[in-house]
């Protein structure tokens, strides 16, 4: 009985191990913490590992496409973000204010009916050739 209980606890803890995710083509991609961080152009870049062991870097920015006829100002106050710049049309680069979790904020924005999509602004690592 105790072995079954231990296995059950292990399985349940493994299922909830990673609650950080972002959307890619409408599907959730779960990520895990990686202890490494670095500075890039004045902001801190945090690295996360996806289920397939790819490493992605993020900072405090989100790329968002606003749905037609939606009000950007209501999203700004609702999710504690600010516009850094308009990229084109209804596409914006936002900054998360106050240290909010970037993945959680991007997921909430993506799930909001006033957006077409939202995802963290991923940072590419430069590689020497």
C-alpha cells in the first residue's frame, strides 16, 4: 500500500512539475527553469528548457496581435503591460511591468478574446561561425 502511495505522489508531482508554458501555433509548449541568466541590451534574459530539451531565452517583453475592433488600453491595465512600440498593423511589442511572470502573462493574453495571439519575445543566442 505504501509503495502505491509513493508512486501516486511521484506521478502527481511530476504532472504538475512544469506549469510554465507559452503558445506556439495554438498549442501549449511547457518549459522548465534553467538556472542560467544573462544580460542582453540592458535587460536580463532568462533561459528555459522545453520538453524536447531546446533552450529558449526570454526577457520581459511580449509580442501581441490585437483582435479586430479590440481596445488595447483595456488590455494594458488588465494585464499590467505597457506598449514599447507598434510593430505593424495590430502587432505590438509589450513590456511586462513589475516583475510579473512572463509566461503566465503571455498565456493569459493569448487566451483573451481581444487578442489573436501573444507569446514571449524569444531571444536568439548568437553563435560563432
